[in-house]
């Protein structure tokens, strides 16, 4: 057996920031070198950020990525890091090639490169291109057909990229045939609830399949509606967990691993082999250092404990909000604080993400606001130390009513739209980003006012069902004084208990309650999950135990609200199917479940 100290740089790049991402590569490669690593790996598309979407189709962006990669290789050498092999994701294209019908213009590649000695040593590209959920890589990339196997201190190290791990055949199968001692997988795998255990099981199974240790480095950070949770792991050839990084934070996972020495008969060169998926992959062998390292003292492995279910959801919402705000150049946020549970949770997420000093709340009492809607909101403001102001809207509503004869729903929505005008006006005046407070249950059923409470730039709880909103609020209150990297150190419970306990209401008419228009959320949310996330039709929903009359009613509400959801701002994805890139349905359609 040979020894190798590997470092997995779980870092947070920004899409399009080639210079800033290059700086991260150099900085974290330096940290890896200081830790005595013999190899450091970065996530998928590290140099460009991920996903780049249609930027991949711009030749100027592809060329900028290629130039940046060459410059990073030189910078690493100039800073004394040229002897450390660095593996990173980037955007590339083939050196030559003819564009075939049906292939994206420019033949862009979701690529990986080994950097060493001031040069780009070897390039490869993702073989399996995902075309489901939030992914549409088949549209913007072409398939790679090479498996690099680089000998480092007497160990053969193979490289694959993200989806190659999730599909049968391809690089993982070939890595086993190539006799690799280590399979290095670069990833930008977005967070979904309960996905970390699925990933770990997948890594363990693929390690056993390839018969080698597997090192999985994942991106961390927010990009539009996606949140990357890190959770990088190293598993042994028997599938056992050797090392694990924490979730939702940048981290350098360093581990000493015992690996089989490379077969001396496997010499540098290229060998085409069957990829077991109907394609051929060329094994591209190179050698950096043929001799194993002398034995050295190993460091203890670190295995971070995964967060519990509510903690990881909350961490994802905080990270997604923080990165959306900061990566888009905002320093502060503003929101309407109603004294209700949704705006209370959004304010708390914002305080944890940005610091209370950068959160500004507007209390907008109307003629129908209860006394508690103001006093409860003021209590939250005091507990968290956020900025606030009261802007009564009764006079504004009366001014509109003097000019417009509105009744019923139109009159109710007028109040919501006046509130939104106040938020947007203060946003323009002071440069705040407006946060919306709608949850997934409301978005699903259309229980929101277009250009009213749906107005804003980012929706932190857009993918959170109402029942989970309450769960998260209760959980956050139990964490007062707990030291977690994604929580502000509030001295007391940040959300007043009375807000959690009160019955929800939009307060747009006398005595209004959500239950006037919607079934109890404990009944509604499971039905919405089955219809929206699991794509169950009417008959399947009834067979699953949902009330037939309620099924018909909810299906109608969800289907008719599609036009509203299209105009809602982005928000962090935490479920297997969010309202956004995951779920693309026509607005204009006459199809209705059950006829």
C-alpha cells in the first residue's frame, strides 16, 4: 500500500467571476500545501461557478475560461505551489471539432483539469450530462469521452465529474478497469432535503463498484435558487466512511489515505475501452511521480456530524439568502413585518444571513390590522435588533378608494399592493433588496396578491410549506445561544411565541383567517406535496387517501395559479421539486386532472 494526503477544497465560487474564483483556487491550494497535502481537488466548474446556463453558449465566455485556467496554472507555480497537483472544474471546448446537428454551438464542455508545474497537464469532460430537474446540461454541453488516470506518488488517480457518479457505466466503471487506487469526483450537487444520505450511499456503492477509495468534493454556496451544501466525503473501497466535511460552510477536508500502489505495467498512454453504456472512453494515463512516498505519520481523520433535518433546511435558507443578496451587490434588505409567522421567519433568516443591522422592517398597519399585528412585530424587532419603521396605510387606501370604486377581492388586494409600493419605494430610496414572505403552500394555491405580497427580489421561504414554516420557527427558537456558523447569537428566542401560536391571517378584511379560504395546513400540505412534488394525478391522489372533493378543489387552485408563480421572485430550493427550474408547466392549458 502507498500513502497519500488528499485535500478537498469545499469552497464557494460565484458564477462569472473568473478572477475571484481563480483567487480562491490559489488561496485554498496554498492552505492545502500548508497542511502537507499531496493533491488538492476543487468542485465542478469551480473556475466559472455553476450553473453557467446559456453562458456556456457564448464563445467569449468559453475562451475567457480557457485563458483563466492557463493563468491559474502559472500563478500556482509563481506562488510556489507548482509541485502540488491541483484538480479543478472549468468550462472548456475541444481543440478541434465539427459542429453536428443537434449539438450546442461551440461544443462547450463541463470540464476538469489537472494543473501542475505551471501547466495544464490534462483535460477531460463530464461524460453523463443530466437532463432532469434543475439540470439541462444536455442542451448546453457536449459529452466527454476521456478518463484521466494520473500517477501521483505511486498511486493511480482517476477523475470523474458529478453526474458520472449517478449513472451506470461511463467513467466509474472504467476507473475500476483501469486499476485506479483513488477515484476523485468533482461535484456541484445542489441541496435537497434528505439528499446527503442518498449521496453517501451512492458514493459507497460506486466505491465498491470501482474497487477503490472515492473522494467526493462538493461545492458550497448559493446561486440564484440553488444552494450547494458541501458535505464532501471520502469513502473506502468497501464503502466505509473515512472522512466528512461539515455542511453549508467553506472547508478544507484533509485526509491521509492508504491506497494500493499502481501497477508498474500500466504505462502512460491512451487506451480506448468499452464504457458499458454504449459508448467508448479513452483512458488517458500520465505519470507525475511513480514512486510511493516514504512512510509518514498520519493525521486523525475528521468526520463531521451531519445536521438534523430542520437544521439543514434552515442552514440552506440562510446560505441561499446571504449569497443571493451579497453576490448581487446588495448590502441590506427590507421586508414587510406583519406580526404573522411568515414574515417573522423571513426576518429571522435575514438576520442570521446578513446580521440584524442590515435588516429593515416596515410595519404597515391598515384598518383591519389587529392590535397584536403591530405589538408582536415590535417585539420581534426589539428581540433581534433590526431596523424598523411604521407606515400606516389606512390613509393611502382611502385616497385610492376616493378615486376608484372597488369591492370585495379587488378592495382587499388594493391594500396588499399599496404595502408593496411602500416596500419598493423604500428599496429604491435606500438600496435595500425587498424580501417576499410567501411560502410554498400559498404559492401553490395562489393565496397571494400579484404585485402585492408577491412583489420583491427574493423569497427566502418560497419552497417551504406552511407546516414547515412553523417547525422552523420553533426550531430556531430552541437554538438561542447555540453556537452554529449559520446562526446569529441572539440572547433570547428571536421569534415571540405569540406569533408562532396565533392563527394565520392576511388581515385584508374584518376577522379574516387563512382557514376561510384554505383547508387546515396539516391536511393541505401533504396533498400539495403529492400533487406538486410527486406529480400524482387525481386518481392517484384519491387512492393515496386524500379527500376527493378536496383533491378537485386543490388541483384547480394550483393549476389556475401558474401565471402568478411565473412572476414570483426566486428563492432557495430545498425540496425535490420547487416552483422554478424544477417544475415547468404551461400557463395556457385546458388540461385538467380528472377531466
